[in-house]
C-alpha cells in the first residue's frame, strides 16, 4: 500500500523531481522546517518583549516550508516558473513591518529555504552559523562592536525645592552608572525631571541604585525601565 502511494506521488511530480525520489524531497522540507524553527527561536532570544512587535516569528515555520516547496516545484518546471513570476508581479503585501529586525529575520528564512530547495545544505548551515555569530556580536558588550547604545532608561523626578541639588544627583549617577549618559533634563511647574541612559546594570543592582538616590534626595522619585524584559 505504501509503495503504491509513493509511486502515485512520484507520477504527480515533475520529471526532474521524480528522478530525485520522494525521500530527498521530504528531507529538504524537514530541514527547511527545522531551520525555520531555529530562526524563530533566535528571534525570541534576541528580540523578545518588543512593545510594537507583531510576533512574526510564529509564521517562520510555514514560511520556510512554503518557500522551499515553491522553489522545488519551480526549478523543475519552466512553464510553472513563468506562471509564478506573472502571478507574483501583481501581488502586493500591505501589512507594515513593525520592527526593523523583522525584515532581517524574514530574509534569513528566505535564504535558508532557498538553500534547502536547491539541496545546498552545507551553505544553509553556514548561513545559520554566521547569523548566530552576527546576533552575538550585536548583543555583546564590546565597545565599537556592539550597536546597543543603552540597555535601559532611568527617570528621576525632583520637586522644585530640590532642583538646586541636580548636580549632586548627576554626580551620583555618574558614579553608579559609569557606562551611562545624560539624555535630557526638563523643568516644569511640578519640578525637574531627568532621563539617564544606562548600560550594564543588572536587575539585582536596581534596589541598591534606588536606595542610593533616595538616600541622597529623599523626595526624589526614581523609575528604571529596561528596553527588554529580563535584560541584564
């Protein structure tokens, strides 16, 4: 029964694909699916908890399988490839890309899917390895290599009566956050508010930072915001 099913499937495939056999075709589809799951995992690890993210990673597995299947079919049939080219020329996708990194991850899915469709699995592995290396470099703390300008933001509000002690507060922040920088100082009827970008602040150190600010100026109201949940 299984042999008849395989023979029937082979008869439905284009001549070039039929010469390969059903086994290699299933293998590359599974490899494409596995690489798409891995890329989705990378997206969650390196770009999780984004405020405007569309959770596009959930579509990566189906995108990988679909792209691989399309290009396997196209490369063995010239009429089908011409028909597909004409059909795609009138397709317009209007859904906006909410995060710039989504474009990179979608292109990575397409690249690995094309590698699987052309049976170039070695190149697929190299693409994934170099992509992981690039993400690690972007996430690193090495100056002039990492593109991360800040891990979070510290907001401190002072009443008008304590505005004269602003320099003392800034001196404390320069001491406690040596890799940070002053972002802005704004003054209004309610008092003075400062924004201070920081790097390399562990969540375990937040209570101590909060306590030192309150010890210096008891009426200060500090708030710490991390750009990513669980950032360290």
